């Protein structure tokens, strides 16, 4: 055999000889546009670039001692040594005063300005850890670092949405063991009389009412078979009494002050001039005092990893050439490392101490969530809870329901139906909607006025003394930094008008100017027109209330509206302003942070996707049908990153937030070329930018570079949206989808008789602009009774406007996952589970009792684990190795080069620090001579054994492989024991994510999750080319391959002697993809990368890969518009799923599959340090720019009133195209579908 035939088979780039023109019509989509092109291999002898798996590592140790504050004249600039440095000399170099960090509307100070006092506080720095992360502390060093010796298991990415809701004690750091427990076991488990009753009671309350197989196993293993379980002890147990004592919180071993209280709330209802305002009492408020909740949590194990000392997190990326000082970037992530937390702590440390108190002082960051939810699929049972989390705790812990990080602090009553009778006693007229809305606002503010009690305000001002769980007694000062809620809840809390002319709770942007998103004028409005809680606002509200309460004017009277409408205010006093302003919380508007789930997935993207689907319906020609067919063929990815799409995507029936997110990440291939130009290009541009900006905003770790990129992408995204509306939307006559028409009719049927909207529609209706448009009947409905209205794309919504506040909030408060409403939606599942245990009548109080039972049991279980004589097993959570069930999909390819496996391999645990894992089993062997002979006609197995020998020889002699070409004589020195290789079903790959955590991919060749990515080994240097027309072209970063088989072999190298033991070597048999260098792709071109299978005529179309070189799995989506082809490979049962005889011509590489994937292509990932040559992390790539003139911006806007700043819009007659539609237009009664991903 010649040396050429023995070349090592590894991937490289494909060179395409010519590019065919793009498809222009649906009729051409089934045919290939590459029939005349023959791929040619380049870099034939290359192996993938060497990949080193760098395992996550905790922060460097704290500096050993505190140094005095340096004098300005001799301040040392040596931050890497972990000693004190002068803050003033460092601020400018670290970007503290950079233009990108200038405050905006969202960054309005959450606390009073710092007094000009003071000598500078000392600054301490840790040494950079292996990823270049540095912590900078100002003032005092923490006595204990909560992240010290953080086990790698705590850095494993987990699926919070599907996490078990069982009460499980959080991981406790080593220092917590020093906390003594002086209570004997019998007192600890009270009110349970013995361990047997405790074990059974704990199992009962900590599991769902609907039992599963795992519940049964838990009962058997952790209760019945427990060494302390004695069946006889259960005989006389009084379960009703035990449950009552648990629920009432009357236990001496645990604090009871944080238990539930009951109260009534009184509001004043205004009437006409002849009748003074009357008090109306709303009963049923159940709440826990906030200050007691804070105290109880900080004393318990739930605060084991609380950060009481804020710090600034900096990143020193490796440079190509070392300089005197590394260029540093600030890193944004956790709330306790945010600017707003540091500012609050600095202000506290500068303030005078309480008389006679020398205790360390710390900030407690309280983060409330609130949202109403339905408790059952049928019926009207609902709950309006307020949850609270603590910003001192890691956002990764808070995102896990099993961590019990969400404290239930109140269950809010709604306005009862009796208020209608109460109002009609004094007001004899119809049309009381405005008055009812006013009463709802008054009720919410009255409840918060009660929660912000005098004791709570005292705790905010003077602190509360708490012996924290780490053993340190501190004086804690409570502060609010965020309030997470959807838009309807925000306007209630911010006391502004729902969908008024100035709809934003943070600034006074007029609704008609929202479409200017990304422009300089939009930024000016956010900065100069930020809402502030000043005397002017208070005076306006008070004057309006005087008109209503003292003069008897209506809440929607002309005089009242003239005062309030210019700023979209309402005549309700704000509880946060009254109780916490101006010193504790100077500006309550800064609390209302962006809501990613409702504003992105269920807002901007839902609206954009819906309108694109309307256009596909309007385009006719089967575009929507082809759209559905393509989405059905999109493969899944990861554990649940991309899930199986529904059979009819255009219906969007019962879509949750994660469904919209998945569709955005995969939208480009299914929609490509379904419309003619220029609309196809416009839609591809706007969808690409949507996915890019969505991914950037959802990053869990940001740097100064990525936030700057986000700002740049937002500018281009605004242009793309306006271009889409101006050109594509005006080219098609779009009407409601059938789903939208049905939802509108359901809303109308729920309205009372006499409402302006009738229950039936005529053949024509009036559009928002006042013109009459023809309507089309919806199939399946009665002729002439239900019609589809004209629908236009609306850019002037609050959710579009909110996109401009994401980057400022990240720079100020931290990343979006820290305060996303998704955490609250996940906590709703807990109350729904508890609701199943109630009587369904007085369920609010019963839910409060169940919450106390579970909380007490959680504390008991945790304390028992610290006692040496007993260790009851809490319900176990699946480790990283057991997180994927690997279901076989309907059209999954058959096992290729593997022996028939009757069952999936056991997912045995393996260390998270290992790069990969392949099972040790040798049950499924392949006898090579027989197998190759039997499949000699299959092109996939051509030269299979010589290629395998070359691959193994390269690794034996050169470590992980080499480009050396081996001869037949060389290959004789390598023996494969018994001529057998052993087949495996799964390859599990651990990888370090961009945010320095540990993720895992599972490769299964018998499913569609079989594609991998490896570092490219190309001739070019650098990260991207300057390109042409000002659009840089990305270098080839990765090679891609489809895994056909996972194997190991036991080999003997005869050069080491004949008596050596066989060595196990693992390898993957792959089919290579090649790149298309003539395809313009990347961030600047706003197109996904395209790859295709290397044709069989290339001797290196198939080959072998060392599992150590696999970076992670990749998500490849067929380029449906290119069609399928048979020219790449003849018949093969090895390389194709059973029954298939052709391949997709091209695949899109989905760089938006998850945030880690996005950062691997964008560059600048902190955790990706080892992925690049010489450790040099490339800067994020530039953004492709769209051209747009000011005139084009104006043509996308409706006519703007000359006094837009003074006019308001109290209530629109039809809000079906507004933000409101995305929140309340659900398919079925009940909750808006929630995100189950992340």
C-alpha cells in the first residue's frame, strides 16, 4: 500500500469550485444547487489543533493581611500581588470612568450620593486565578470567603427548570462545620416523637402527592430500610397534631417570629361630589414580616454561602506579548459583585456607626418577585404570591428550586367581587372600570405599605444584629436593589398608567418614539427623561388625589387627566416612596429591572415571529406548509437546549417561553428562501440579529467587551427592525392568524354585556388608523360571524423599548439571570404542588401552613446531617452523569458501526474534572477482519483498518497524535488485541463554559445528537480577515464531524517489547464535514456558517478522532433550501440512518444553540481561555453595519404630535397589537406558558 493511501484521516476545510446562484422560488427548493461542484480536501495531513480542557477553579486566596491605606504620594501600582493599592490611581485604568459605564435612566443611584468625606479606603486584590480573574475588595477583607474551596460539583451546569422541588439542604462550605449544635436528637426532631415518625413525615411532605417510581424507591431506601426506622414506633403517632404543630411554627428549637401573620387591608374608595370617599376592607392577606424573614434566613444554613463583602471582579485576558500591566476588563455577573451593591456598601461603611456598636456592618440585598398564577388547570383557584431572594447568594444557587432560595413572604388577596355591590351602593351608574382599576392600585400599595412596617424601616436605617450562620455576629442593613415582575405588575408597583403615552417605568419616552430604538436620540431620551421620585412628581400625584378625594372629581375626569397624562402617572401614592424615600431608596423607579422572559421570548421575538408567520400565510404558494415541514426536521440538541419542535410551528399552539427561544435559535434554516428577494435577505438579517442580541442579553457572565458589543448590535437591530417594517411588512397584506382570532373571540365573550366590543364581528371592522379594511373568514367558524382583522407589525411597544435598558442594567446590577422573572415562575410550581394537598377552600392559609412544615423539615434534616450518629439521606439530585435520558427520537438513525445494543449503557458517575467518559464495558465487541469483509462494498469502510492503525500509531508514538504518515512496516508493530474493537453507545464530554462553570454534552451515534466540533488547524493566522466592503470574514475556528461509532481497543506496541500489557485506547469513527470558503458567513455578514459532507471520492472523507480533541457537541441544521443529494456518497448502511439513500447538500452550523456556543464564535469568553493558541483569547468580532438615514427612521414612525411630551394616552380602544397581547393572549385559561429551560 502506498504512503498516500495511508494518510491519516482527519478533517480539514472543503474548497468549493463554484457557487451556484441562490434559489428564487419554492419550486426550485427540492433540487440541489451544488450538483456541478466537487469538494476538494485541503490540509489533508492535518490533525485538529490540540485542545486542552481547563477545569474551573475557584478564586485565588484572600491576601494574608490588611495593609494601611496608602498615601497618594507612594501608592503602589502592583495589583497582582494581592495587597492594598490606591483606588484613585486604579479607577481610570480599570474603566470605572469609561464612557461605556456612564449612568443612564436605569442606573439612577439606588442610594443617596456619597458624602465628600474621607480618606480613601484601602483596596485589596487577590492574585489572578488560572482564568485571569481577580477580586478587588475595598475597605475591609471578609473574614471568610464563601467560595473558598468550592467543590467542582457546585460548578456543574444543571437544569433548573426540571430540577426536583424537594426541599434539599444547600451545599455547606467547610467553615460552617464549626457552628456547634448543642441540641439532642429527640429535641431536634420535635414535634415528631421518634425517628421513625420523622422519616415517614419527611418523606410525605417532601414528595409530590402524585407518587412516581422514584418516590417509591425513596420510601423504600430512605425510610423503610433506614437503620433508625422501627415500624412499631408508628403505631400511636398522632399525625394531625404533628402536622398542626409543624404548620403553626410553635417549635422551640427554631425561631418562630418569621411565621405567617394574617391581616385585613383597608382602602379608600372615592365617589361623586355628593358622597365622600368610603373605606372598603379587603380580607385575606397572609404575610411574613420582612425583617424577621431576613433574620431567620441569615441565621440558618440557607445563608451558608452568603457574600457579605462586595467585590469588583476583573479579568486579565492573556495577551500575545506580555506588557508591564495586563489590560483589564470588569466582569459583570453576580449582584454582590455589582456596582450598585458596592456603592451601597461604601456608603454604609462611611456612615457613622450606631452608638456603642462595633460589630461588622453589611448590606442584605432583598430581591422581591411577584406575579399572579393559576393553581389548577380547571377552575378559578389562583394565588398572588410575593417571593423574596437574597442578592448575597449566588444567582446559580438561586436559580435552582431545590436550593429553597425563594422565601414566600406574602400571599396577596385580589379585589373581591363584593366591591361591585359596595360601589353601586353609592354610585348609581355603569362603567366603573376606571374606579376598579384605581382600587386595584390602591390595594397593592396598601399591602406594600403594611409590609414596609415601622420595624422594617427601622431595620433598614439602623440595622438588625444577627449571628449569621458562619458564626460571625453582624449588624445587617436591608436594601432593595431589584423588583422582578412582568409589565402589568410593574405598572401597578411603579404607579404609572398601563400602556399610557409614556409606558416605561424607568423613563418618560413617548410611545411614538419607541421605534427609534438604537438611535442616538433614543439614548438621549433615556438619559435626560429618566423618571425620578422627586418633589415635582409627588406634588403632581398629591394634587390629583386632592381633586378626587376632596373635590369629588372622578379618577378619569378631565381635570385629573390633564395633570397626570403627560407623564402617564396615576392618582395613587407609592408605598416605596413613602416608606423608604428619600434616604433608604431615593428613586424607586430604579427597582424595576428588565424582564427578560416576558420582554424577549414572550415579547419582542414572539411578536416578530408571529408577524413573519402572518407574512408566510399572506405569501401563499405553500410557504407556511413548507415552513412547518422544515421545522419538523430540525434536530434536537443538548439535554434540553433545543427540544423537539411541534408538528405545526405556524400555529404556535400552547407555546411556552422556551419554545419561542428554541424557535429563535433555529429559525434561519427553516425560513431561508421561502420569500422572494429582497424580503428573504431582510428577514434573514433581522432574525440573525435577533438571535445575536438575545444571546448577548442572556449571557450569564459579561465583560466590558461583550457589553460594548451588545450596544453595537442593538444599534443594528433597531435598523433591521425598521427596515423590516418599512419594506417587507408593507409589501404584504397581513391579517390575524386563526389562533389570534380565536383568542380575541374568547376575550370578547368574557366581557360583560354592554361593553363596547360585541360578541360577533361584521364582515368589516375599523382598523387602529380609522380606515375600514376587508376581513377574511376563519376556517371552521360560522360564516360571516368570526373574521380575521388586519394586523400590522407594531414597533412602538414597551417591550421593544426595554431592550435598550439591558446593557445599562448589566453594568449596574449584574446579568439578567440574577433577577429574571423565570425564577418566580419556577417557584409557582412549588405552590401548585402544595395546592394539591389543600382542601381547595381556604387554601391560602393552608398553603402558608404547608410552607412552614416544609421549611421546618428542611432545617431538621440539615441539622441531623451534622450529627455524627445519624445521617438521614435527603432526596438525591442527579449528578452530572445522570442528567440525560437520551431518548431515541422517532426518525433516529440506526446504530451504524456498533453491535446491537439491547439497552442503553448505564450512566455511571465520573468526575466532573475529567474531559470525557466512555464506558469500561467490553460486552459489545467487533471482530475487525470479519466486519470489514462483510461490509467491503460500503464506501465508509474503505481502508478502515490501515486508517485505524495510523491513528493509533500516531497517538502511541506522539502522545495525542501526529501528522506523520506511517508505512506498512510501521503498522506491523501495532497489534490490536484479538483483532477486536469494543463498541459503546455514549460519549459524555465535560467542558468549561464561558462563565467558568462545567457543562456536559452527550454524543450518541444512534441518534441525531451525533455531531462534534474540534479546534481547526488551518494555515491562516489571526482570528478574522479584514475582508472586503468593510465586512471582516471569520477564520475557520472549528472542524466538524459526525460520529459514526464510539470504540475502544486494547493495543500492544511491539517496539516496547512482546511482554508489555495491552493498553486501552479510545477513539471515534467519524464522517468529516468540510467548510465552504466561498460562503460569506459570520457576525459581519449576519449569516450562519455552512458545511457539507466531504464526498466519498476524497480518501479522507472518513477517519478517526481522539476523544481528547473534542471540544464539545455541535448543532447542525440542514440547509433545507439547498435540498438533498446522492452525489456525496453512494449506498452505505454505516454512514446513514437505516432506509436513507441520500444526504443533505449543506448544513448550517448553529452558533446560537446556547450561550456557550455563541461565545465560542464571538470570542472573549473567560472560561474559554484554553481554547485558543498560546492562550490568547481573541477580542469579540465586529458587527456588520446596516446603512440607514434619519428619513428612513421617520418613515417607520407614525405621525408624532407636536406636543408629544405633554399628551398622554390613558386607554386605547384596541390593544390587540400592543404589549398587552403577548401577556394575556394565552391559548387556554390559566398561566401564560413559562420557560422550562436555560
